[in-house]
C-alpha cells in the first residue's frame, strides 16, 4: 500500500539466490532477446499444420510404403479454440488443465509480441483461447470450435511399442510436405530431435556480487504448431522440457509461478502475463535479463523473484510468519506509481467507486480478473525498486491471511479513501475513524521491509516508513532487543486495530519482556 514517493533501495533476502548451479558461458546470454517486441502480436500468413492427421498419414505413406497399411494413424488430439464469456468460464478451462494461448497456432508471426486480441472480439471481453485437447476431452458448455484433427506420436500409446517406425523422421517429412521445411533443424549424426533446455537469469547489480541470479519458478512454455510443452525453472533459473523437437520452436515465459501465484495483466484479460522469448532452436535458449532489457520483461521477472523468495522465507525456520493466501494474483501497472493490497480475488468487499477513483482507466478491468496486489512500477527504475515494492505488499498479504476479510475491508477502505480525499496523501493524517488499522498494518509492512533489506544487503537497520505518522520504529526497537519477526507477527490478529491494542497484545503475549515493550511505545 505504497504511495507516490521515491522508494528507498530495498529488496528481500533469499539465501538460495547465492547458491548457483553448474555454470558455464552457455548459461548466460546478455544479448539474446534484446530486439524482441513485447506489445501486440502481428499475425502473418496462415500455415498448413503438419500435425494434422491427414498430413502425418501422407508422410508415413511416403517414408514407409510397405508398413503404412499396418500402422493405424488415428487422431490423438484436437486443435480447438474457446471463447469464454466470463472469468468463471475461463477459470473452468484453466481448472481442466488446458494450456490456453491467445493467438492461433497455425499462423506465421510477422511481429513478435506478448499478447493478441482477435479484432472481431470486443476489447473488454476475453479473446479466443487456443488449445490442444485429447480426442476424449469432454467439452464444457463454453463456446468452442474444432479447427483440426491432429496426430502427435508421443500421445499415441501404440507408437511406444517396437513398430519399426522412426516417428521423428515422419514428423520431419510432414513439415516438408506442408511447406514448412525451413523450420526444421539441420540433421546431424546426433539424435534428430532434442529436449529444449537452458537457463533464464536476471541481474540485481547490488546482490550476489552483481552476478545474474535465476528467474525462479517461472513457467517456460514452447510450441511448434500444436506440439506444446512447458515446465518451470528451478531456483537458479534452469529448465528442461520433457518432449523432443526437431524444428525451430517459439518460447515464452508465463508468469504463473510454481509456488502458486501469478503476475498479470497483459493488456488483455488473462490472469498471468506472458513475455515472448521468440523463435529459436529446439536445443533451448539462455537469456539474461538486465535493466537494459525490455521494460515489461525486466519488471515482471523482478516481481516474480520477489514473490518467489518471500514465499520461501515464510517458513518456521526463517521468518516464521503466515504466508499469503494460495493462488495470489499480483498485477503490475506500468502507468501508475501507487500500489495496494486490495485482496479482491480473496473476496474483499471493496466499494467499486473507490476502486474507480484509485485505479482510473484500469478500473474497468477489475470486474473480470480480480487482483490481490497491485504494484505500480511507472517510476521503478531499479531491480530493488520493484522487488521491495512487491515485498511490501506481500507483507500485507501475510497480515491479511491472519485477519481475513472484515478487518481488511476496513483497512483498505481507509487507505484508498484517504488517498482520494486528500489529493494523493497515501495514508491520510491518522485522524480517521479507521486510522488504527492503517497504523498497525503499515508499521508491520515497513518493519518487515526494513528487516529483509538489512538481511539481504547488510548495513544498519533501514528507516523505511519513518516519515509517516505511524511508527514502524517501534518494531525495529523491539527487534534490536531480541524480538523475532515471528514473535512480532504472532500478535497481529483481528483484535489489534490500533496502536494501543497492539501494545496490549504484545504485553499479554510476552509479559516477561514488558519493560522493553513499554519503552518502545513510550519512545515513539
């Protein structure tokens, strides 16, 4: 719940970031992806799909004329598109495990980008979503069209037996027959198909001696026509696909993290943003994201790492605090500086008029995919700016997980209303009837932010938030006198709605340390 002010240089400590896996020159590529566009995809000509059942059959007949009549090529998959009318319909498709992509798979890409919206679909509606489903898929009552019947040999149990067919070669032949020969990898004496693998890293020049760290837990997706695969990077940014390819393939990062959170939005109505990595060899890509990389990609990766690290640190052996709720939705706003923990996806009952005044042009998007955290990154020019802002809001999300919606409705209403009625003064002046909610919540978030920064970068305890009317210095004072982060957090329940209530709760919980608690509250 940050306002319009220059952030101090903060970030979250994550020891795993300094634990590098096996490294080589191949792991780091500072140049790859620098020329990629990250706006709207521009489609080129439509291509003939080599994986259509009829095209695979033709390729098989050409290569194995004496065996083809003994091999039954039956459709294994359907290439379809859906037009979900609501978020609920989109969520239904996602819950069924479908890989949904917003542009057709059988078109050349004239200009790469991160998103596409069919010109025949209203801009305030969800666009067509393309997917590949098995033949026995039970279609829900959602508008859809079957585009092609397809054959993917790895999805056919019969091809896993010793049938004497080189299905990699059949696939290559299908590319040739359909006019897509230029997409094929050059044949060598090595295996003709390979599993894509590589490493995605990002620079935080003020951490890990400036060496790139992994973009952790993010989804890497790739495809050639309807042949899809995806996986997640590990904590050091390494990934490896399970399927093999023998053609150039398109890669993308999908900011749906294996730790259960997603980062949106994408200028289209999807809950997880996508950053294209372009078309490259089937062997995989290595990419190092820097401040000089495309702005959206850099900021998404920094926010991703902040959330990944924060969730890892919530454990009893580390910060010992309650993690944010599952399926957390973070939205990055590139034209705003303000941030908030509105927790709308987790059923807070915010007044829509307040949201409209707070988020301006973005308010109309709220009704489709409800965010939990909104991160304003307009003037966030450094990795630490994005990282620290994200962590500040995540501290609020942990607090929300303890106090839940009724408490949070009072809290966030005060924050947003104060921002609007004061002409941009984020936290008001502390005189409102619900100011105590803000006082407690912001003391906690700024304290945790300071602690995390100190542990990551060293030096003295930072003074983030000291310029406001609430006093995060109280928690820092207690920290200096042996209170742990977990102990402080343990009293932040739904009854603690003011500074006085906070002091009483700490004394009740830690009666033998009463003198330190009273000293802290008297001092500030």
